[in-house]
C-alpha cells in the first residue's frame, strides 16, 4: 500500500496530492502545469518544502508532523525521467548497473536477465548516443529496476517518443506492472496511456487533486471532465468475452449483465478486456431500443440515468448511466434533454456507436 497526503509549496504555487494505492500502476493524470511532476518528485524526496505524510507499506518516508523525512537516496525509489538521463560516457551495460541502492551492483546473471526482459541484450556494449529514443527509455527503465527499488516512479516516460516507439514501449511497461511486485506511479497527460495502464487514477489540475481511486470508478465522474477535455470524457469498463462469431468477426462481451459486441480482433472466450467508451459515442433512446428494427447500431444497453451534470449553460448535457455496477457516460444536447424529458432515475437505452479496446488479459 502506498499512502500519499502531501502539500508542496514552491514560491506562490502550492501543490497538494492525496491518494492511496495498492500494487500495480497509479497514474497521476492532468494537463501541463497540474502539479503531477512536482508531486512525483516530492514522493522521491527530490523537492524541498514538502509537508504531510508518505508511507510505503510499513515504511514511513515522510511525516512532517513527527519530524520524519527519509533522504532521497535512502527511500529505495527508482526514477525514470522523460528524457532517460543516461550517462553518455558509459555503455548500456554500465548504465544499467549504475546506482543500485546500498552500493552493491547487480550480479551478471541479474544484468543478463534484465537485458533479456527488456529486449536490449544486443545493445549492452553501445553508448547512449547510438540508441533510439525507445531504446534509451528501455535502458532507463532497466537501470531503475536494477537499483532494487521498493517503488518505481515514471515521469512521462513516453512523452518524447514518436507513436511507433511509444507503441513498442507500452507493452514493456505492462510487463513490469504484471511480472513484478513493484508499485508504479506513472505521470501522464495522455488519456490512452492512462486508460491502458492504470489500476488507480489520480486526477490533478491547478495543483489540486480533483479525484483519486480505482481507475474504473474515477474515469466516468463529472469532476474529471476538465482534466480529460470534453472530447475524451467517457467511461472505462471491463468485461469478459463470452462468445466469438467467426463468421462475422464479432466478439461478445458481458458488461454488467448485458451483451456488448466488438469487432473480433484476436479475442478468446474467457478473456477479460478493458474498454473505453466516449460520452460522445453514446446515444440515448427512451424505452426499449432493443425492439427497434432498422437500426445499424447493435449495442443497445438498458441503463438507468444515475446523474445529470448540474452545468446547463452550454449546448450539451452530460449524463452518468448505471448498468449494474458498471458506469457509462452519455452526452446529448440540452434541447434533447428537454424534449425527451430525461431525468435522474429514468430507464433509457444506451446505443453505443464505438468502443476502444484498451487492454486485454
């Protein structure tokens, strides 16, 4: 368990960050200037002026009220920077073995294992200047892991990469998440990265924590819209693949007791998939749209309007829909809201036009 409840004061700017997270990836998400990197550096012990508490398992890293502040070099924290920060005069092998906590370097066996794990065994004798951006970040991740960390902090490690290199490195971060017991705090302003990687989501803006908790619970909340941007507002859901129609290339996913169809993309029965459904891709119908004929939209889920966002000044209305334990989002015009008489507690059919598959396992 990682517990963070801190305030960092730097001149006139104040950053507060509060969350509790289990193992896996915790994403600090928000626009530029939200305070994400400041919070991450404070967790690492790299920022003076941090107050509050940081606890990792039974270890107290910071408790300003009790005068406890473990120095950065004793926190057993691995840090991966956006630009890698490799030592240019050292080979890849020497960079990997640099900086182990306690002063003991990793064994040759550990080095070989890490190089194989990251797919960089053929690069060990190279210098950083000869590497691609993606290769440099793999080395930076390996160096952090070989330092024997109790916590891994990653500050937008994919931001400087082109889409192709980013696509190569994302599965590597997933492997670190899934195959080690090291909790990861991952800073990003990319919604797709967060949707794919995070178990816990911390939404920040203007130096404040707007929401924090399980990613599936936080994504559909209205208070996250400002950080996500209207075009990215929506829901993150998980379901199990229950059937494959090979004739038409369709996979059926059980979502809160309702069937959701996806175009078949290498799915298998029993697989758990994580899906992102944007509010703008959900239309609403009063009554049972499942009985309607002549509609090309096949995904029609009977839901209940759980909440309507209170802001009615713009042209659109934002709605939160309940489907068992699953939460979806929909966006309709305020005129439609008025003419359809939509209200909280009403049963409506959500017609889903598009689904993005973010994760499968």
